C-alpha cells in the first residue's frame, strides 16, 4: 500500500467510528493493565465477563494483594491459563505497590519488567490510558497489516516497526483500535468479509472473498 492508500484506509474507517475504543472494560489504569494481561489468548468478551465482578471489589494493586492469588483465581477461572495469569497479576501488583507507589508507570521499559506484561500489553496501556501513539500488534493487527499490504512482517515486532513508520497523522493514536476492530469483525481470519469491506479496493490481498459463503452463516468474530 502507498502512503496515500494508507491515509485513505484510515480515513474511511474513521468515518464510521471517529473515536474507537478498546472493548475491554476498566475504570482506571490498573484495571486496564490487569484486563489486558488477562486477555492474552482469550477474548475481550470472556475477560469482561470475569472482570466485571472482580473490578467491583478490586480497584488498586493493594486491594488485589488483599484478595490474594486464590481469591483472584476464583474470579478468573473461566479465562484460559487462569492459574499462571493469577500468579503474574499478584506478582505485578506487589511490584507496583513496592516500587511504584501503587501507580501504573507511563513508560514501556518499566511496564515490560512487570510479570506477564509484554510489549503488546504495555503498548495497549500506554495508548489507551496515557494517550501515547503506540502500535499494539495482536493477532488481528498482524493479520490485517500483512493481508492488506500495509505493513508486512514475519513477527509482531517487524509489523510494529513498519506501522510506526507508515501510519500518518491524524490517525496514529487510534490506528490500532481501527485495525483490531476491522480484523475482528470484517477482515476475519478464516473468511474475510471482503464483500462488505469499505477499504477492499485499497487492499492487496489477492484471494478476496467477494460474496458470503453459500449455505452457511458468516463466520463469527474471532
């Protein structure tokens, strides 16, 4: 995709959703950090179902430590890998209390030092809470970037580096939200719904699906 095509790509997506937001539910920076950490290899819908009750009881790292690892497990046992995730959340909460005064740091280097927090999770927190122009490359963004030709790469890090260079203003802050939503609901993994995609003419994907599959409903969002 050319720079002009990339600009038009985001311009069209912005027409339908001027201020896209993460679909994870949270009330503060700490809850966002926990929700994103829990969302690894899980859906936002599944995480939200678990955290609604949890976040009514827990708003701070100190409260999480009071709940304890077993208490946390009881609240998130419907989420995949909940045992290891609970261990990491308790450990990162301890570090936040002891080293950051209970606050979530606003820089990537400090965030990725927390247990269970990788670059993608850090980028989401920096973008959604602190308003930084980061590119959190999840499976949806990785797929859309490669499939459209916007930012091809073999690893999330390669895709992120190319997006960093190619995504123009005024779309940089919200670009990863538009791409996630586009990948989740239109440019799906198994059956991309190109027949209703408003940016299909800008996309370099050669195997476009130009009509809904016959005899079955459209594939649900990943």
